[in-house]
């Protein structure tokens, strides 16, 4: 309550305990519109797929725990082997490319 309003109250009612404050009107909450459409359906589908994948992954992890650490160790070893093989292949390819390049340069020099 500002001073202007306070001055308009008669002296007898100036005891603040007696003066009632105006209650604030409660704002009505707007109802959210339900969305319907293709995008929503696609999003839902994606979410469901993700959930399914997560569940599957968790089940696999539980199985591995039941079987013991050996399976994870084997898997890691296999992964390492695969990585090594890939690296070797890449190196071989690089070597081949280098060799080809050198041969082409030699041919150019001869000509």
C-alpha cells in the first residue's frame, strides 16, 4: 500500500491490523494443447527404439556379469586384435601407395 492510498483511509481505520489488504487474483493456468502429428510420432518411435536398445544393452551386461569376467576379457582381446589388423591393413595400403608413387616418379625421370 502506498502513501496515497494510506492517506485516503480514515484515521480510525489507520490501525494496520484492521485494514484488509486486497487479495491478489490468482492467475488461471493455461491448458496445454495436445500435440498430434507426424513429427511427434517419429519422436515417440525414436524414443521407444532408444529405450529398447538400452534395455538390451543392460541385459547383455547382466549376462556378462553372471558368466564372469572372462567373457569381457575375451571381447576386449578380440577388439584389440581387430584394431591391430585394421592398423596393419592401413599400413600396408600406405606402403603400396608410396611404392606406386615412387615408381611413377622414376618413370617420369626416365622420360
